C-alpha cells in the first residue's frame, strides 16, 4: 500500500512498545509447570500471545492444570515483579514517537493487559506520561481483542475516525481487532509470524524503522 499519513497511530503495548512478552512467558511456563502443565516457551507464545491471563487460566484448566482459585492474582504478582526488574523497549519505538511528535500526529495505546502492568513497563521508559492519558486497557475500557472496541475507543479519544488511524499490533487477535475497527493495520512481525498476521488483513512489518516509510513520514 502506498504511503498515507494517518491522523493518529494506535499502538498495542506488549511486544510492540515494550519487549515484555518473553519475560511474562518465562514466568508462565514455570508457574504452569508447578501445576503439572508442561509447556515450552514457544508453545506458550503461540497459544497465548495477544490474549488475556483470564483466557490463559481457562485454557490451562481445560488442559488439566489444577490451578487454585486465586491463581490469577498470583500470576499477576509474579509477572509484575519480573517486569519491574527491567523490561526493554522495542527497538525504534523512541525514534518513531519522536517523528510522530515532530509531525503533530497523536498516538494512543490499546492493550488487553491491565493498567498496572502498563504503568510498570511503560513507566520505566517515561512512556506512561508521554502518552498523555491515552492508554486503554480491556480490563477497564471494554471487550478484549479481537473485539474492535479498544482501538475504536482509542481513535475516538484522539478525536479521529478509526478509518483515519493506523494500528500497530503484533498478535493475530490484535490485528483482527485493528482490521475490525476499520483501521489500516500494521502487523509487527519482528518475532511474530508475518504470514499469520497477513492472513487476518494486516500488513506485516519487520521493524519500527519501516513504519515511517510506510506512513510517508
């Protein structure tokens, strides 16, 4: 698709702004193994990326894991502790945000993750404040992806129609949400399978450096 400068850019958080997914996946692998469900990191990534931990809990129970009633609270606590110890920024994110600021293009975040998690990961890189309150979580603001609600809300919050916005997401569920919202959707495939993202209507990109050229910035 030819470069078209958008009115706004809507970002997923985990795996797009911050490299939090490998950290969270390691916590999940170890925790589920303690309840007798043995999964490798690649399996966890394939099965659960782009979903919610509530969904993980439901799937794990169906697969035979005898999880306690308070499992969800415990896994959040363990995951947040690891993320606080240091969560890297995805390469090129700072430069892209600088470019959007320089061209007066607003941006927002729409994530299936909880607000407390984003406060931890984005806050380490001064991105929590940089997004100026335009950070939206399915735990607070509506249905989780692949429903389009979060990206539609994020677009409206910036005073834009979804069709005038670009979504950047790294999961099939997230790309489905962007497409369903009516946004041009870039599938961030630095570590994800580009074909699976393209199959749901996203344009695969391999790095944040590609975004500026694709958007004519």
